[in-house]
């Protein structure tokens, strides 16, 4: 090469990163070139690689939580550079069961008191909705009612069954937490209601003649 020679180098792929150096006295793996070489690099355009962080967060959180991670160059034949990124996760509307899991699905006879079922709203939930797809037992209720939380995060389902069922009936329900109009993951339960049974017993008094007629007592 003569002093007037110019070498142009271009990357075929803009995502490729390359670097150029002139070795000292044609010695491999040296960084500084000899001053008498009188060579320099001009009109360079930095080429940046691109990488992405992807995935779906699966952590269980009940409040807004931040995570910090750093990306840095290792400083091999170049400067060490770092960049900090903060990832903020919003838990969204959540609901959890506060009582025993056995309270979620109950089997009772009609006219019995149910065992209270207590739920807690978590995360950003500010309300809830309830669905009874097979009908609502009129004597059961959630407290406080939908849209009337009054600052509390505890919801209680209670009451005494009085359905008048003549056959075994199952009532399903689903409670869903809300953050405005956004819905969170719901919880479902059920009540299996057996008909109230009235038993009649027939017996005869024998101690006295005026009480000898059969008597029927309902239990």
C-alpha cells in the first residue's frame, strides 16, 4: 500500500459489530501501531447491536413491585459501559380465600346455616362482582355488597339456606376482583343443598283406653 491508499470497510448486516486496529510492527494481538506507520481510521460510523428482553412475569405479588437489572459491556478491547433498567410490575386486581379451603364448597341440608366464606381483595382491586350461574339462594348474601366496599378489603358470604328445594340442588358462584373495569383472576365455589326431610312416626298408646287411638308425631 502507498500513502494514498484508502481502505473502505462496511458491514453487510447492520446488527454486526466489528472493530479495526493496526498492529505494532506487524505483530499480532498488539493494539498500538508504530508511529512511523502513519495510518489512521477516519469517517467511522458506530454500529450498534440490538438485543431484547422478552418473557412473561410469573411472580406472585400483591403490590406494585420494581425489579432492577443492569446491562454492561465487559470492557474487552473497549470501554466498559453499563445501562440500568427498572421493570415495574403491577399486580392487578386479586382476590384470595381467607377462610379454610373447606368453606369454599359446602354440602348442607336446607334450613341450615352455611359456614361463613371470607375473601380478601388484594393488589389494585377496588371492587368485585359475583355471578350465580344456577340461581341465587335468596337468603345468602355477600357483605359488603358490590360497589359498597367503603374502604374494606374483606368480603364475607353468609346466611341460612331456605331454598325450599325438593331435590338435591347445587348452587355455583364465582367472585371476581375488579380494578375499575379490569378483571383479575376469579375464585369459584358451590353449595350442595339437600331437601329438608320431615319424618312422621306412627305409634299407639296402650296405657289408657281413651288414648288407644294411633298418634302421629312429625319430626
